[in-house]
C-alpha cells in the first residue's frame, strides 16, 4: 500500500475533554482568542506521543524534549514536568484511551502582539486522540526544492509549530535537503538508508532529533548493526531506505525521485523489533513504557 506521510487527517477524531491550564474541560470549550501571540507568530512548541495498549511510549523523553523546546523559546511553563506527566496519564484514564496519540502544546497566549516574548503569558494544553495507527505502508518521496531551515536560522532541536511552515511548503511526501545540499529529513519524519547491511542517517544539526530515530539507532546498535551518522548526498548508493517518526513509526521508502529501493530486509527487521517493543513484548526495552493503569 502506498500512502501519504500526511497522517494527521486520519487521527483528527475528537475526544471528550482537553487538559487546559491545569483543568480538565470539555473539548468544545478548549478555545483561544484570535489575538493569541502564537497564532500570529508560530511560537508554540508541541509533542506527538503514542500510547499502545495502555502504555505510553518514551513519555519521559518526550517530556524532556517538550521542556527543552519551551526553553528554546524562553517559555516559563506554569506547570512543571511532573504536573504535565500526571495530567497526560489522568487524561488517558478519564478518556479510557488504550491506543492513541497524545498532543501536548505550550504557547504564548493573549498578551498583546508585540514581537518578542518578555512578559508574555504561557499556556499549556493536552489533547488525547484515539488512534491505532497504520497497518503497513510504502512511501515514494521527492527531493524538494524547499531547503530545510538551518541551525543558523532557528534552534533545530526544538519542536516548534512555526517550523512546520517549512514542512508545509515542501509538502507531505517531500525529502528536504539542508542548506548545503545534504539530505536532512522528510517533512515530518527522519530518514535512514541501508548500504550493505549498515545504516546511514543524517547527523543532527538541520533535523529534528527524533525519538523514533533514537530508538532505531539504539535497537540497531544492540543488534550489532553499524549506524553511521553523517552527510548524505548520493542517493544512488543505497539498497534500502525508511523513515522514522512517532506517528508513522518505521516506513519503507521504495522510491526517491528516480532512485528505486528494492530491498526491505533491514527495514522489516527493525519494524518487527519496534512493534515488539511498543507492544511490551520485549523485556529489554520495558523501561520505555509507562503503563496508565
Ligand atoms: C520535522 C520532523 N522530523 C522528525 C520527526 C520524528 O520525530 P519523532 O520520532 O520524535 O516523532 C518529526 C515528528 O514529529 C518531525 O515533525
């Protein structure tokens, strides 16, 4: 099955309530003013987290990145990590969500439209959407003329809403290059290539350092598969390619422009391991699962 990396329409179901600034309120009441600073200037940060069979995957790591993203935008969160952690678990309990997608967001609120963040109030909200993901998928990507933002322009380690204008310009099935013409990442996923059993992936700098990327690197190294992080330009030298991301997990890439990738051996192996890990069948990585109870 070929599909689009643009998965969000498939998870746009509603839930009963939203956690908003410390309170659980009905979905329809979780609204902001049109003069909200982040709506105008793109200075919100967010996370996408999955819950599988009642276990949240890598919650601590997602919250670490969420709070680091806030720091990058000089946001002082009115809620600490433990409060956001508890709010996510309580929201999952209240919603009865066993398989789903969790979306925390922090944004600069209704404090005027001056450019700059001083004195701007910060709001935090969390939504939980029921979703059980894809069954299987293959991607055809195209190298975009739109280049990825570079670290000279923005803080690339942060997951900032405004950066998605870059992804949207490129389109859902784009492969973006960095400002020097090296492979960076897909519009909303990281990318890996396979050559003679070794994994190659762009180093951090012009990419979001994805947690699924990190998971794949850890699994591969544990399984004795060499992983090389560095610059990638020539797409013709690889036998296999795949993307990684929380929402789309590990997706086989069968084509990038006129390069065809016929092999799927390493990708299938990693997909199988990943699915064992998120479903709690692999004891070695149990530490990554937080059960809602
Ligand atoms: C631009 C971008 N790169 C990479 C990723 C993958 O990150 P993660 O594996 O943490 O979901 C995402 C996913 O949200 C993304 O939006």
